[in-house]
C-alpha cells in the first residue's frame, strides 16, 4: 500500500487509464474490462484492475488539478511500477475549428502551474507526450473516423477566472484547448522514464459557450476510452501470449 492507494503489490497493472472522476473509473471498469476487482476506495478515489483483450489494465481516478494528479501518478509509478499512463478527460476548446465532442491528443502542454515553476526553479519546461502512444492513438482515432486534433494544450490551475486575457494569448498561438492535469502527468512521466499521453474530449467551447449534452458526452467518452485501451495494447503482452 502507498499513502493514497490501498492496493497490494501486484494488484495494479503496468498500464493505467486515469480519469479525473472516480465514478468514470468505475464506469470504465464495468463496461470495458473483464475479471474486474476494486483495489482502491481510499478517499473515494476508486481504482480497478481487469482484463482488456487478454491484457491487464487498471483504471484509477485522480481528482482535479495538477496536485492530485501528481500524488496518484507518483505513487502509481514509484510504488506500483506502472509503465504506461493515459489520462482520459475533458477539455475546453480554444480554436474555432474544434467542435464539442471532438477528440484532442495532447502533443505538448503549456501551463501556468506554480507546481511546474517550483520543480524547475522558475524556468520553463515543455512537457510532451510519448510519441509512440501519441502516434498509435491518432491512427486509432482516424480508423474510428472520429474528429481528432493533435497539438499543444494549455494546462491551468484555475477553473473559474476573472478574465480570459491569458487564454486569448494562448489562442493566438494555436493552442487547442484547456484542462488541468496533463502538465503534471507528462512531467512526472519524463522524470521517472515512463510513457504518458492525454486523450481529451471537447466538453465545452470557450468561443461559443457550447457544452455537450449528457448523451453526446457519453458517446465521445466511450470513443476516447476505446482509443486509450487499444493504444495500451500496442506492444503489450497479453496473458494468452504466455500460454
């Protein structure tokens, strides 16, 4: 067990999906995985392990923001030996060509996070995705014929803002969307030499104020989960391969 995860050694797979909402972790486990068991209920942050096409996969809620992502990603990597981490979440679109329900693959992350500044003593660091997983996810999204965009995203410690001036500057430089967890995930993956990717569905649009309905959100979430799971399969060894 670690401080925030109640799992025993061996109960968490080397490949983990990371939704912010713990109930979405439960949804993924119940609808996409087989032979599922719950390994964590500490602080209500559910974690499950199961099988996907013969490959062990875990799904762990992280909560919102870089600090909580840092806690769970660090413990998953250091205490449980996780090698691949894929965030499955939502973002707010910041470019007119993006539509609600589109999928964004975060190639790199710009951030206003004080957490990042502390790690690098006030210097700028450019957290990036694992290229192999990014490329595979893009291929899978195209095969599914979903609208997918690859590029820079903006990671912020703020959800409610008094002004959008800072966001407008990032929009001018082509940043696709805004979210709150990927900078910490990518930075920690680089620190510990593991692979990370954020796959995001557009849940709202900052330019039009449009928001996805519950039904539309569920369908785009399912598409994102399938892309994430099949990205994990790339290069993974299934239990059948050992038989």
